[in-house]
C-alpha cells in the first residue's frame, strides 16, 4: 500500500508535496540475472510466445538462406567470386537479414490481426495512487497545459484520488523557465482528494531525461507505487490511464507495461505520412512485436506505466567509461531501462490493445534529421550492452534492432557504392582472365535473370509490411471506413509508399553521415524537439540538403556513364536525393499540405472519428491566450503573484555552503552594479540569467532595477 501524499501546510505556495525518498542504486553493465518468478505466466502464454519466436526465426532464416544463396549465384555462374564481389555479398547478406527479420515480424502481426482476440490481460482495482510524470525541456508550455487540463478533468470524473501529476522541468532557458511558471501557475494545486498537479524545476539537468525521472524517484517515489511517464506531446484518456494501473495491479511480477502510442494532430505532409503509417501499418508491426517479445518487451520512453519500486531498484543506468559520444551518460535511456528491469527479474510487457494513448510526430524531414542525431548516438552507446552479462536473448535483439536502425543506413549506402564500383570495374577495367593459376579462364559473368528475380523478391519483402497493413484495414470494414473507404485507403497507401520511397534515400545518406560523425567523436548534444509546423525557407532547406542533391547527381551521372539500365535501376535512390530540396521544403508547413484534407488523402481514423479527449484538447488549445513577448525579469517583477510564487519555489540554501559557480558569481556582481534593467539584460549571458533566477537575493534585487524609465525604454524597444 503506497503512502498518500499530504498537503504541504508549511508553505501553501510551494508547488510540491513532502518528499518520500526511495533509494536508487546505480547498476553496472555486467550483473547477474534474476529469473522471472515461476507461476506468473500461463502455459498458453508461454506456448504462444515460444511459437511466435520460432515462427519469426524460421521465416527469417528461410528467406535469408534463399536471398544469400541467390545473390551468390547472381555474382558468378563459375563460382569464382572476386574480393569486391565478396564484399558486396557480405553487405547484401546483412541488409537482407535485416529486411527478412522485419518481414517475419510483420507477417506474424498480420496473421494475428486476422483472428479475433481470444484472451485479455487480467485487471483489478489498484489500491494505490499512480503518479503521472511529464518531463519537459524548453517546451511550449501552453500545449502542455492544455493536455494536462483535459487529462485532469477526465480523471476527476472517472478516477478521483487515484492519480497525481508532476511536471518535471529541465528547462535551462531563463525566458522559457518563467513562461512555464506563468502558464502553469493556475494549474498547480494541492487537491489531494482529486488530482493534484505539482511542478518541479531541477537546478542541474544531470543525465537529461533519465536523470529527471531518477531525481523524482529518489525524492518522491516512495509515495507512489506506480508512475506513468509521458512525453511533452503525449495525451492519454482517463480510461487508458486506469486500464494501465489496473493491469499493473493484477500483474505483481510485471515491472513495466508499454502502450502503442497513436500519432495524432499531424498537419504537415511529413507529419501526415507518419500519422497514416502509424495508424495503418503500425498495428501490424505492434502485434508481431508483442507476440514474440512476451515478458521481455521494450520501453519507448513514454506512454507507459512503471512499477516505481522495481524501477528504483533495477534501472538506475550505469555511466559508461570514456567521453561522449560513446562514453558518459546514456542518451537513449529507455531501451536499457527495460533491459535492466528484465535482468532484475521483472516482466516487461507490450499491450497493443490499450487505446486512446496518443503522441505527436516531428513536423518535417529536417526535424526528423535533428532528432536522429541524438537517437543515433544514444543507440550506438548501447553497443557494450549487446554482450553484457545477464541479458536475455530478446533484450539483446532489442539492442541489436536499435543499432541496426542506424547502422543499416551505413550498410545500404555501402552496398550501393560497392555495386557501382563493381559496375565501373566491369565496364572500364580489363578483366584478368588468368589471375589465378588455372587451365581455364575466370569469366566475369552475372546471371541477370536471377538478379531480376532477387530484386523483385527483395522489394516485395520491403513493401509487404505496408501491404499487410493495407489488407488488414481493408478486410476490417468499420476500420476501412475510418480511413475513408477502400478507394481512399488504397490511394493513401500508394501515396505513402511513393513519398516514403523518395524520402528514404535522404534519410539514408543523412544517417550515414551521422554515424560517421559519431565514430569521429562528434557529440550530438540534446536539442528540444520542434512542436511547430516545421516550415522553413527555401534558403534554409537548400543549405541543409545541398550535399544530398550533389551526391544524388553524382550517382546518377556515374550510373548513366556506365549504362542506361544501371541509371534506371538507381533512379529510385537518385531521384529522392536530387529532389531532396523541394521534397524537404514540401514536408513541413501546414499551408503547403492543406490540400490533403479536403481530398481525404492520408486520413487517419482519429481525424474522422476523434476520441473525446482529442476534441477537448483542441478546445483547450483554442482557448489558450497569446503570451506577451517579455523578458523573464520584467515578467517576474511586473506580475506580483508570479513573483511571489517563483520565490516560493526556490530552495532554501541558507544552511548550505556556497559552491564555486562562476555564472552565479558574475550574475550577482552585475545585479549589484547595473543601473537599470535594460543595462542588466545587455550584460548577462544565458547561464548568468538562469543563475539570477535561481538565487532568492538576486530575484529580490530585480525589483529595484524595474523603474518607470526602464519600462518605457523596454516598451519602445
């Protein structure tokens, strides 16, 4: 039974409940594994998981054997393969194994989608309070406030007293910090009988999001048996939140339950492509993943419920030796947190049948590329865990999948380059027929018919998961109508396949360069995700994609000089690269894709029949007042309630020894010597502005600098 958080009567303005510490020991890469408790899984569940894993393994192995042996036969009918051809065969084998693995999972999911759901996970009333954690980092607070408002109102009706919300800010920009406080001020409350909303900003964002969650666990985790982690763009209905807590209560051996987040509110071309794919093809992949994962599933960092005690005892991430990009704190924390939970003997489950769990997608191609830099570095950091002690085979496959999601770009691009090199060699280099001692010459022969057949099979494997999703939706009449009917569903699927094929080469080259940069020691850092419509000017887009365009042109010219047939074969790749600038410009900006909605193209079910929580979210967003553009200091001192509330949130450091912090020392000197607010603002560096807002004495001194002359100067500026 968890401890119910009490009202902080000592300071009614304090936005946090009393602390309830929970120890969180840090773990190493290598540790002994703890087996899952016996008797927690039915024989039917064990059999289903085993059959699913054998199915995926058999399909992948059979297809891979066919593809690799066929490619060997394509390269030389005389069985004399050159070193360059061996390299091509190796790269092809890696890529074919990867697409065969993806196909096997999708096929399993498609077959499971065709049958009615026989069993459901048990649920029971949760006799504990669940914390809803919302980590934010320099985000747009009005969007977050709107989502929390509708979620809280839903919970007050359907589950009063069962949930508490914590806004966990890691914001390190002064204006963004004060804006957060201004927006959230009227949302923060101490209603312990309903659904309280608390706000905490960390002074130091150590270990980024993982450290943000870890800080909450160590300070307040003891009062909450479970926590539901959200992203800044997440929204979940009360029914969904309740179902998660009930399922966790009914499964004492499970440490984490991940939902399948559905993408919503996309209003750009690239966003709508992701949204349609998520709705139409996503369930196919999800069913296949959940079936073979069993209780060794994965965590995607949000829209999931976690048993707090299990997380605290098992999932404090190790600090990797060395410096970034491979050393230091782990960026992609979620995969490893799930792996550590499983190693400690806790089940990790992926429940695909829980609906009304929503998120949003990056609005443009460039926004995806920015996010990929961080994700790629985080996934490559997982390399030491591939062979770490104590992990199960499914866990290692999760880590391997994360690595391959970016290394596959390296293998695909390398395959194309090596294939071109072989073609150049065959066209312009005189073959050495008697390079090896033999009575018979070595002829550079290719089996073109087998090559064509293998190409068709490879493309079928690549596009089959999307066709499975289309067919599954087509056979489900109610779901088909949610997409706009058979015709619109089919046209939207074709449009998504074509556009994704055009964008894929750009992402491939970009990810290749990101991987190369990381191996050269470049740290990707931590940039907040864009939440706007991603509209960029032609100049900005051209600067971002000039290299992709030139690379595509060079590939096309080389292919054309060799043969027209090779030029046409490479056109699906080179066309996307050569058109990367207009394609990227078109990907963002809601005005550039507004023609899609009237035509019904790329329609998602939640557009035609939106969930009530989404309708309420749109209403809340429309009611949010515009925020005045004002410096953080002026905003504080000119709004008395906000000023007093900000002071109340600052920790009392009177009994602590002051630490050496150069930005704080400089900021204190500048506050004391500035003539007015305008001069102070012109003197300060970003870190010094944060230091002023973090010191009670400095904030109080701002009052003296806010003179009528200073206000007049600011308004005229």
